[in-house]
C-alpha cells in the first residue's frame, strides 16, 4: 500500500470515528487534521472538497463491509438456514466490532440527503443489493430482485432497531443470544421466499399437466 493510499485510508477512518461520535457537524477537513495530529491543510490536500471527503468515506465503509462479508465464507450460503446464520453474523459485527461504522452510516444519511450521488453510494455501504440478488438466485427464487430489496429493507430495520429503536441492544445481551435473535427473522424471511417459489413452481407444473390432459 502506497503512502498516499495509506494516508487517504487513515483520513477516512478518522472521518468515520468523528461521524460516529458527533454526527455530520463533527466532520471537517480541519477537524480531521486535529484528530490525526496532521499539519493544517493535510486533509484538504488529499480531498479538496467536502463532497470528495464524504464520497471517500462512504467508499471506505463499503470496502469494510465487502471485506467482512467475504471473510464470513458466503459460499456456504446454499440453504436458508446457512444463509441466515451468515447474514445474522454480519449484523452482529455491525452492532459490536463495527458499531462505529453503523453509527457513522446513519450520520451520513442526513449529510447526503440532498445529494443523490452520495445517497446512492451510501445505500449500498453496509448491505449489497447485488450479493442479495445472487443469494436468491442460488436459492432458486424466481424473482430475486424483489426478494433482495425486501431482504435489505428487513436488515436495515433490524440494525436500526438494535441501535436506536425499541429493542436497543442491552449491554447484558451475549453475542450468542444476539446472533440467535437476529437469525430468526432472517431465516423466516428466506424460507418464506423459497417456500413461495416452490409453491409457485408446483402450481405452474400442475396447470401445465391439466392443460396437456
């Protein structure tokens, strides 16, 4: 990794930390310089505008999400049970080791609300629509795009609920218990899509047999 790439990544990490702690108002070129004890103007040298800084920060969050998912061995997601376990484990990461990333992402929602380009990038920073589509195709669901959109909507809700909502995570909740609690609704959703698809396929097959008869 080159010095320039390393410095850019350090700046993005700092931006995430500031976003998680103080929201969008806490992030500026000057604030990052102070946070990293860099000479004044250093952050501006790498990211000339606030738009460029936020775009790079979103890219950093997205890369972290992709790396975390690949490390979870997603090739084993061949059944609803196996897939729900992997997906729930990613939510656990976002509520523990990557909690700051989750909080930063929500802060960025406000910051990018009036910027369609950044908002579009941010929408895929934690959950990948493309990978969700691939999952449902592997499970044999006949409308994988719709199923993927529904799955991500559920995951967004589960994450927000545990961070800020009614079921805000208790400090006494064990990781094992949290995994099980998150896994259940995901497994039900995935199984439901697979069941509906199988029922649809069976109905189509019966209709074809009657027509031929």
